[in-house]
């Protein structure tokens, strides 16, 4: 069975990459909220994706990071790659 990155794991990685001491407790449906609205800038996004690439052995292009503006879009791209290496 292929590894799948969950929303909770993605948010934890984002928090770590942004240098936050604790994970933020999000309420409501944040899958379609833009990362900027969640408080994450492009540096946090690139750091997070670099960590995912290193930890999971996949490659996610910079263009995908730049275009995946929401957790739903980024998770879809990451999980597609994870399933491919399954």
C-alpha cells in the first residue's frame, strides 16, 4: 500500500518549516483555503516541499509548489507522486 500524506501531517510539516514552536489548531474546512491566508509564505512552502521530497523520496517541481495554492491542491500533487513510487 502506498504512503499517503495526510492533511494533519502536511500542516505539521508546514508549522515546522515556518519555525513555529507548536502546530496551529485549525478549525473548519481549510483544504481550500490559500496557504497565504493560513499564514504560510512561499519560503515555508518551499521548505515544506523540500522536507517532503527528502523524507519520502519523491520529486515535486517548483512550478507545482508555486501553483498549488491550497492544501487540497498540494496534497493531490504530493500524493499522486507517492502513489507512483508506491
